[in-house]
């Protein structure tokens, strides 16, 4: 009897909790469109030495080459 009651309480609370969890987890996506020749927006990435590196750190100093390996950590 206690199991049935616990299951009913759990099922009754599930529809209320699911929409609340979805609203909290929605990340804000920046809507940005760039054209050829536009300056790249500033961003931060981890270096090969696990340090934060910002694009603005290299502005006017060096050329920056960003390589993206889409399937680097997959079997494909």
C-alpha cells in the first residue's frame, strides 16, 4: 500500500516538475551574424596548457589560426 501511495505521489509531481526543469535549463543563445571581413567577436577558449586564452589577448600582436576538429573525439 505504501509503494502504491508513493508511486501515485511521484506520478502526480512529475508533470509539474518537468516544465520547470526545462525552463531553467534553456541557455540564452546569442544571435550574431558575421559577414566576410567583419571583426570576430571576442571569445575565450582553453589552450593546450589548460589556461584560458581570449582572442583579444592576440589583437594586434599575432595572427590567430583556429582549427575546429568536429569529429576529433568520436569514432567517426
